C-alpha cells in the first residue's frame, strides 16, 4: 500500500513556510495503521531490541506498537516537567531558542539494546537529544527509526554515525 497517499500535507503549519506532514489521516485508516507499524518494525525483528523509546508525542503513538511487535518494552522521552520521578535532561537548539527533553534516570539499564522511534526526522535536533539521553544512561543505541525523513534538512548529519532507518523519504 502507498502510505504517502494517506499522509496529508498542510502548508504553512504551524507557521508560514513549513509544510507539515500530518499522519493523523494515515493512522485513522486501519490498513494504513497496520502497514505503518509493520514497516517501521520489520527491519528490527530478531535484532535483540530490549526497549523501544518513543519521543513525545507522535513517537508514543508509533513506538508502543512497534515495541509490542518486537517483544520489547516501551520508554517515553518527554517534554520537561511531565515525568514524575528523577529525570535526566538534554537541551537542544531550535530555529529560535532552545527546547529540552527528559527521560527517567532509571529507565534504561546499562547495556540494554535500544531503538528510538519518532514520526519525522527533520533537522535532527530532537533525535540527537534523545540519542544523547540514551547514551548518558549507558544504553546501547542500535538504531533510530522514523516514519518520514525530510532529506533536504539533512538530519542525519546531526546524528553522526548512528544507524538510521526511515520508511518514507521526501
Ligand atoms: P527536528 O528536531 O527538526 O528533527 O524535528 C523533529 C520533530 O518535529 C519531530 O518530532 C516531528 O514530529 C516534528 N516535525 C518537524 N518538522 C515537521 C514537519 N514538516 N511535519 C511534521 N512534523 C514535523
């Protein structure tokens, strides 16, 4: 099935000049949802992934079913102030200003094999911060998987030598 046909492209959201890839139109379609999870998880089947990490908030929607399919656990990385126990924080630069992500300090065990999942790889700042959090806890980052990769923004450059997989490229 052609997943791109189900993704709605919304110009000038959330601000002028951004073409927003809206996956809600893909996820509402039962076959689209099933194919999305299948294609995100397939390359990692049998690779010994212990935990899948989803980045708030669309990474939660995709990451939890991928984890279940791989027989792995699921861990959320969240915006600051949302996680209740002790956290680690990583700040990163946005186009204007800074943002940060947090993970529970005891979420990843030393040496656990980790897969990070998010919907879109754009500039790579978000994913690089998530990768830094995993590594600060001693996790073994196997790969980062995205439904959509925006090639022109070269997010891969921010992710160094990491193993990166994307289902769809624009
Ligand atoms: P970045 O840190 O630039 O790689 O941005 C990645 C995050 O922003 C992802 O979590 C996406 O959900 C979101 N994002 C960035 N650009 C877009 C876009 N054009 N359409 C939809 N989501 C986007």
